[in-house]
């Protein structure tokens, strides 16, 4: 009987000690997973493709042109970021490629080529926390994301046009190394102008709606960014 009581007390003491040590072990693991520093900013550039969508082109794959740009990001947390993007590319189109009948250009189709400078501020949302997993517990090295923003477009050809534009799209981010990020994104830019192609209202139908009967353009871009400006870990973790 004494032996049984001794075994019971020993087991009870062991279980109690295990329960007390388990939270400490989990805390140690979590802390170890957050030893790596986090960074506030990203800076880099990208290359890709763009094309015009408007009165003289309704095809997503026609007249695709190269584009290049630079990007700067402020990382609010592992799920969200603000980005500033400046791109430069070319928009092309030809009225003869469209089945739509335009009376003014039926006998003599016109074509255009404009140089596009595009600037926008965007908000990005990652579906999963983005990181190596060593600086933020549960972070993933790859994540899909969506983006929405606002900006300006400057088109210069035979005529010059400046327009408000709203980019919206999605993409995938992948962490190449601790401070190097690769992203592939597709963005549709809805502009507030019908003059990016140099022609306004080919049917002569006026519209007062912001994005009705206006030109658009899309972009598919691959970017590489480098992280810098280390966060204050104590202050940051207090907010998480």
C-alpha cells in the first residue's frame, strides 16, 4: 500500500511538473522563432508587359509591350503593406484591328503609339502572414495577395494626356532570402480619361461617369525588392 501511494505521488509530481514546464517550453519556442529582425521598408524594381484596352483594342493579348518600374513599400505588419510604384512603358493600338465600326476611321484606319508613365499608391493585403517564419511566428515564405490603389497616368504621343487611374489586381509573393522578396503581379488600371490613345469619343457620345467610355491598360510585372530599416522588436511585438 505504501509503495502504491509512493508511486501515485511520484506520478502526480511528474505530471504537475510537466504541466508547469509546457507553457515555458512553448514560450521558448515562440521566442526562438522570433529572433530574426523584421524590416519596415522594401525597395526594388521590376520588368513586365503592358497593353492598352480601349476603343481601338478589346483584346487582352494584342499589342503587348514591355514595361519597367521601381517600387518602394512600407510594411505595416506581415499581412499588410503600402506601396508606391512608378512604371514606364508603351501603349499601342490600331482602329483597323477592331470589328466595331467607327464612321470617322472607316476609310482610313488610324494607329497610335504613346509612352506611358504611371504612378500609383497601393494598399496590399497578404492572405497569409509573409516572412521566413523566424521573425514572425506562423509566417509563410509564399503568399497570394490582392492590391488596390489610386494614381496618375501620363501618356505622350501625338497628343499628351494626363489621367486619374485606379489599379486593382492580385499576385504572389515569394521570399528568396531573408531580405529578398520576389513578386509576380497582374494589375488592371482603370483610367478616368478617353485620350490615352489620342482620340476622345470616336462616336461623339459624351459621358459624365468617371470610368464609363474611358481607356484602360493592364500590366503583368515581376519585381525584386530588398528589405531594410529594422523595426523596433519590443515595440512591434507589443502591438502584435
